[in-house]
C-alpha cells in the first residue's frame, strides 16, 4: 500500500479503542519526539507521531501513530495505534486500527467512521533521530506485515529533543546492569582525578556511595546530561557524594529534568516505590560553618566539609528531581534528598524538587549556598532544614504536605545543636515561599516554622497555611535572646509581608516567653493572619497580597506579591513541565 504523510485531526475520535503496551527503561517520551517520520529505504513512506500524556497522570505517554493511505477504490484509509509507554520507557505495543470513512481535509460527519483491528504495532524509540516500527497484520486484514526504520523528515528531529545518541553499551567506568533494563549501566566506588559524564541514553544505577573526588584532593568533575535517569541499586544507602574541591554539572531542562529515583519506578520491577529506596544527593564544600574545622557528616565520618571561602563553587544543578530518597540510620543521622554541607555561594542551584523522601527535602549544614525555585512534596520529615551557621539565600519555594504520610515542619531551623550561640550564626534570607501543611488530620505536619537552637533568619513575602500544630513555633531562650524583644528586634530573626493561616497560628516552646511568637509576628511590617484563599497552591487572583519585596542583594528578584507565585496564570507557574505530583 502507498502511504502519505498528513496531519490528521481525527486521532482523538479513535483513541478510546486503542490498547496499551509494555515498555522498558531509559529514554522518556515528550512532545519533542512529535512530527513526521519516514523510512528512507521504503520509498519515503512514513508516519505522524503525536505524543500525549496518558490521562491517568502516572507519567506514561501515548505515542499516537497515524498512517494514511487509500484503498483500492480510492477511499481514504487511516491506520492508527497508540502504544502506552511508561514514564521511564521507550517501547510499547498496541492494536493497529484501520479507520475508514470521511475525507482528508474535510469535516468528519458523526457516525461516518468505522474501526477495525487489523494487527499490532510495536514502536521503539532509540533516540531523537531513530525509531523502529514493526507492524504485524492479521491474515484477515489483507495487509502485509512490515518493519520500518524511521528518521524524522527534517533529519535532525526537534531542537528541544535531548536524546541524541542510541545506546551502544556502557562506558569503561561502568558495568552493564541488565536487571535494570537493556540500556542500564552501574557505577560504584570512587572517581578520583576524573571527569566523567552520565549520558542520557543510559539508565544509570547508583551502587552504594559513589564518591566524586577526594577530600580537597584528586578533584573530579561529574557531568549529568539533561533528561538522564538515575536509580539506586535497591539499597537505601545508594547515593552520590560530591566532595570538597570537586564539582557537579547536572544541567537538566524544563522539558527534560534529571531524575534520581527508586528502581521500582522502572518498568517490570515488582513493588511500589517508597521513601528510603535511594539515598540522595550530597554535596560538600569549603564555605564557612560553625562546626569548622571539625565538620563531619552525621551519617559518614569520612565525609568532611567546611572552610573559609563563602564563594566556594561546587558546580551547577538545574532542573533535578530526587524521588523516594533519604535514609534514617538513627535519630539525627540521616541522608536527605538534597544534603548541602558547607556549600558555597559560587554554586548554582535552581529548580530542585524532592518528592516523597524519608527525611528532609533539603538540608543545609552551614555554608552560603543560594537556591532558587525549590519544591518539596510529601517529605518524611522537614521540607527545608538548616543548622551549623547556614547563611545563604533562597527565593521561590513551594512546600506541599497535603495528603502525605510523612512531613514534620515546613522550615526547621537551628544555629547549632551543641552551642546555640556559635558563630557564624545561622541567618539566611528567604523570600517568596508557599508552605501548605497537611492539616489537622495529618500524621505529623506540625509547624510551618519551627525556629530553635539560636537560629536567625530573615523571611519576606510568604504564605504559611494548614499546619497541624502551629504556623509559627519559636523554641529556646537562646532563640528569643538572639531575636531580641518583640518591640525592639535585633534584626537577626525577622519576617515581613507574610500571610499565616493555621488552626493555631502561634506556639512557644520551652524557654520562650508566652505570647512572644504572636508579638514577634504581628509587630513586623506587612504581616497578616488570615485566609490566603489559595486554589491548590496557586493564588486565586492575578496578584496575591500586593506587598513589595525590594531586596538589597542583586541575587534576588524584586517581587510585588506574597507566596511563591504571582498569579494563577500559566506563565506564572514555574513548576510546570519539570516537577512530579504538583500540577
């Protein structure tokens, strides 16, 4: 039969009849693979691909495949299939349906189409520029079976497609890991004095602690391509540790985030993914911390951090998710989704998400690291945690604890667990945050802010709502003393232009004067105790609480609203395209 390339609007009319197929792990589908593809060896015959997220919202996609031809009488004939390919898959099988009736380029009268299953199609994507389509026809169809090796009509595919290579095997620094898919490679041990790249045509299996560089010696570089998938080997301790003096360049994209997750998210693995399925990402730097010179990771006495360089540079991380991470060895000995040990302000950290971790979403142990655009969904402990003298910056942060099994505090902040007045004192600057607790019926979700152990901090333009115990909890005499009297604050601990709305807005812990938390909050400019009237996590209006944040640091972006989002317009929702479980 002769096939022609035409875009067909009737695809949605037949989707309900299409069967789903299986998939394996690696390349992830997106609309970057859409368009016209053809087989150069088959007289230019080809197909139209349209990639659509599956309505189940599980991360899988339908690869709607449209082939067009005419029957012997000259009537239009469509062949359509839509294999369902999992989030971490690249191949699927579906029924091939012959659709008859209607005319090309003309409206389709209701009831004029007829559907008939005439075979099965298996579709495999190898890269942005290579796909294989195998059609096995039923004898009754009168059509011949065939296989096409397809390339995009343009020859290069869409510019936004990041999967530029076919899988050709594991590099020399890795070993094949067929139990995790036929495009999987495992890395383990230490990389000393090396520059390695984790490319995105491979599923990377992290086995135990993967050390990048020595401690300020044998510096190494870890590069991770956009769209790369990393999974644990199945051990809670599996994690990447970038040590002092070494760097990580993990630059995902909005449409191709880097993902570190549980192997149970891979097709064919038994069981459901759960917190503690993977350790997480650890970065250690040479920035100041009040434990210096004896700063040692709480879970690993070989992991040292801290120094005297506030502008220390550990690399770049953009558009990265860490799912089902964290490991609790013992109380106060935990791995987090993102653990930043004395990381310096020369490091770029943007668009980071923790999803269903066992411990904190992100924890700062000292350092001066700056983070812009952070999301935590359903963590097991605190969403944002700091101690040991953290003094960096954060702007645009979303915390969602609704419907979650874990979560403790939105912010849990300390100066030092052993010396509440240690210097440098924890005093970061945080702007434009939205914290949504789990509510009265949640298992935990205690406080929006739990400020303790002498911590400072300067917060601006936030929303805190629906926490079970309190929106704001201040604990310890050292914390109150550092903040100063409510009517004469020292500037060490402040909050402005913020809305809070919990069943109980204020709480004082041991050592704090009764009523201090309320006096501290209400005595500062622009604060409101009232319903923020959110629609999900977004404001209901175009501008929410018209309060201006005019930063003195040029790192921050000036804003005129409270919370992490200016409006409910799509262009203001910076979580779109790269997060999980948010939209």
